[in-house]
C-alpha cells in the first residue's frame, strides 16, 4: 500500500473530522471511503456514457428510432402490468 499526501483547507479538515466522528470512523477511513465511492461513481458514469454512445451510434447507423411518446406509453402500460404492443421504429427525424 502506498501513501498519498493531500492538502485540504483547515475548515474542510475539521468538517471531515466531525463527519468521521459522527460515523464512528477515523478521518483516514472516512477519506478513503469517500475516494473509493467517488472513483466507483466515475467508473459507473463512464460505463453509462459508453453504452449511451454505442446506442446513439446504432440509432444513427440504422436511421430508425421510436418516438418518446410512443415508447413512454408502452413502458407505462408494461409497468402497470398491461399487455401492450411494442411500438415500431421509424426513420429518425433530423
């Protein structure tokens, strides 16, 4: 395990110490967990954007999409447990 030094303002350091104490943790454990959560969120965001970019590329390549109002109506019906007909894709309006 390596050591990393960070410089933080005194006010933030005091807030970290107080928050860590409220959670029954050391400031070090609190900071490490906060960094781990932030890294995990950044990785999830990156994965989400990769999926979105791939799906958008597919839409652009095919030129077809389902209008939001039809997709929403379909999804809402399914969420209510109603059998609904899947909306058909149509040419993308640009």
